[in-house]
C-alpha cells in the first residue's frame, strides 16, 4: 500500500475510478475513456460475444466504435464492490443496459493516488433480485 | 518482482497455475481446486449466468457443485495468454465446453514462486477462428 493511504480511502478511490469508466461510457466521452485506461501496462478487453481485444490502440478503438456507434447503449453501473490485492484493484459490478443485465470484472492498477484500468470483461447475468443480489458489504 | 525471477519464468509459472486450475476442473479434483485458490485474500467468481459468488467457502462450494454435478462439463483451456502487472497475473483464455466456447479472465496473485487464483469470470464467446483467433504472442 502506498504511504498515506488507508484501506477505506483505497476502496473509495478505486470505486471512483470505476465510476469514471462508466461515466465515460454513459456520456459517450472518448477522451475520458482514453484517460481511464493505463498507458504503461498491457491492456485487454473482453466485450460480450467478441474475440479478445488487446493492446491500447485496439482496446481504445473498440471503445470509440461503441461510444460513437448508432447502437451505443445506455448503461448504468450497479452494486459495485471493490477488492484490493496489494497494488491491484478488482471491481465487480452489474451493468444495466436497457432491460438487460451484465456482470463485469474491471481490473485496475494503482497509479499514484488513483487507479488505472488494465482489463475489462462483461458477460450476461441474471437480473439482481431476491437471493440473487450481491451483498452490500465490500468484498475486501 | 520477487528476487530471482525473470519475466519469462514469471509467465511460465503463471500459465502453469492457470493450467492447474483447468486440470482440477477437467479431472474433477475438488482438493486440487481448493489448492488453486488463494486462502489469505478475498476471492470471487462470476460463473456464466450466475449471480456473483464471493468468499472462499461460497466459491469452493460452487466449484464442488460443478465438479460433482451430473452435468459437470468436459472442459479444455485454449489460447491462454499471460499478462503480469507487478504482483498480479491476469490470464485470458478460451474455454471449450463441448461445442461451446467461453472466454475467461483468471486473476492470480503472486505467492512465493507461484501464483494463487483470486478471481475467475467466464462468459460466452465466439468460436476462435480466422480473424478471430487471439494472437499467439503474450499480452505482456
């Protein structure tokens, strides 16, 4: 853990980084999307139903295509939980896209006081519901 | 990076840990599956179509149910690629289950000379094929 951080602050900044990723998505902001992803580390992305996308240029191109495409979906992030393993943050959250739900894994690495995204996967999930809803506590 | 390791050795041990996870799955070996997952870190699992599973007891129970169930699927891991970010290893691979393909994210943390699994997600994927097949090079 970096000097001067606390577990609570770490989780808060990690969840903020995750929210920023979804804000870039929801607001169709390619520049913000670029800023969310790490520049100095290999990055990868598994969009649902796509083959793997890897490398910063390809990953950002894939997001630009999604953000600017005619079918660019409205998206909302729900029930985000943050887990921290040394310098790596893992956020698991639901994504609501229209009436559909996905579950996502977002992996961040620590960068100064914040976090940068190195990997995203999302895939089909059941609707969160009774007996199905993730616990509200953090996973860490 | 731990003293005495090299990037090539790191990737080899990471891919070995990933293979061990799939060996536990393919050989229906609950004890090996238990050994693959970290004990001292929070662990989570996103099985395709399931709500999130979190905590060691719940994650291992979910795997024991899969491994001992009457519909326990045959599985093969294909095209595994290893990316290392400091003390965290990310492996992306295809899973072939019968005629179906999934893509998986497996996140490991460094433990001594090896790696322990802290998170798994898999979801539906297209069949690897021309223009679709992941590059053979490592992602790191």
